[in-house]
C-alpha cells in the first residue's frame, strides 16, 4: 500500500486569532513539507486545485515542479486537477514537463473538483461539468497515447494532427480519476480503465464499498488489464504522539474551514461531537497516535475490499508549523512501515 499526503496549500487563521502567515511563507513551508515527506519514505505528495482566497494551490503544477527540484523519490501528483474547466492540451504539457523535471515521478488525478469557481473563471458553465469532463478526459487520454492527435468536440477547437510536446519521461503518464459519491463517476473510471481515487471526507469508509464494487465490476467488464485496477482513498488525517493531541491540533482548523464552507452551502456549523464521532472506530477521519491510525487504515482497507493508496488531507490543521512537520514524520517513520508490515503478514 502507498501512503502519502495531499495539501490544498491552505492559508488559514489560527484557532484563536485572525493572523495568518504570508502567502510566500506558507508556500515555503509547503515545499519543506514535501521534502520531509520524501525524506521519511512516504510514497506520494498531492497538491489540490482551488481558486479561492483560503487556498494557494490554483497552479498545482508550478508548486509540484518546485517540489520536484527539492526531492528524490516521492511521487508528485495533482489532487485533483479540475479537468472540466481546463484545456487537456495544457494540462498534459504541464505534467509532462513536471515528469521530465522529476525524472518520472509525476502523476495526474483528474476530476470535477469540490468547488465551482473554476468554471466561470475559465469561461465554462458549471451545469455542463459532466459533458465537459467526458469530452476532456477522452482528449487527454488520446494525447497520452500519441502526440499527433486528430480530434473534434463541442467545447474545444479541433485538433488535426498537431504535435503536442513535450512528451513525458515515463512511457505512460499515470492518470487517476478522482471521484466523490456519484455512482456514474465510479463506473466511468472502470470503463476507462483508470485507477480510482475516492475522496472520503466524512461518514464511514464502509458506505463507499458498493460504489467501489461498481468500479471494479465496470473495469472487469470492459476487459482492462487487471494490474491497472487500483483504488486509492483521500481522507482527513493527522498523526501526533497521542490521540488527544492529534485531535486538539486538527479540530480548530477543521471546524473553522468546514463551518465557513458550510455557511456558503447552507449547512449547520460543525461541532466537536461530530468531529469526535468521525475520529472514532466507525468514522472516516484518520486522526490519532500512530497505532490508532495504523489500525484505522487496515480496517478501512478491509472494509473497502483492499486499497492501493491512502493520502492524508492535513491542510485543515491550523496550528504551529512544527506540528505539521511532526505529523508527516510520524506518518512516514511509524505509520507507513507498520501498515506495510501488517499487510505483508496477511498475504
């Protein structure tokens, strides 16, 4: 199992103050986080894409390229690229360039995204997101297959054999499909033969089993090679020396973020009781001391029929930067080896 970190480059106030670090300092801290993740043996680091004031990740390929120059082994991915609102040609060029800089460590996770700001920003209608995505993933996969593409669609000017450069360092640039909770998205990933990343930011892991089974069935039905059928999970997570400490570090930032976002969407403010339930055995938060987090990863993987990758969304932890660094260190040095050891014993 691969284990890593996803970041949205959140620039959030602390729990008891409206003060924030500067954007430049936040990005400097983020690049150090990637370096630490690389040094402690984590497998992957992802950068999201948002176009909102509380996030600095509107250009993830740029951040990942800076990280590539400072790391040696860790894979570098988007989390996710909002493909419906992007040009697949430019997306491929950016990540092929990242792949060359990193010497074969780039990946793409493409999806709709959890916010709608990108659509009007780039001249798209949010109501068209599914048709946009279907057309653009088709084009992106064609570009991955050949550099001379003949293609026409509804939302982009046609291509008539123009060369699309550069080509990536890897023979095939890895592309995952990121999904939330719609059955059609899971089936589409299976039909396309793409590995799957499931964003599980609340509820229970086990409630996604039926959807993941739909993906596996569609993948098998379409006749794709079995070794390409991979399922990853993106979940809220944070590790500290004790479970109480991990909760106390993570809760204030999580509560502030989700209360503010919830206000936009008509949700009620979140509570500590809700948070504690998500941190419990049945909840979908991977928050606690290393032993607790290891146990939850193993239990979640079994509940979902076997998981290939877990990435921890730690951006909601608005506390001292040293605590974020400590969490990444514990994840790489204590959690990941224990998970791999336990899984090896069971095979």
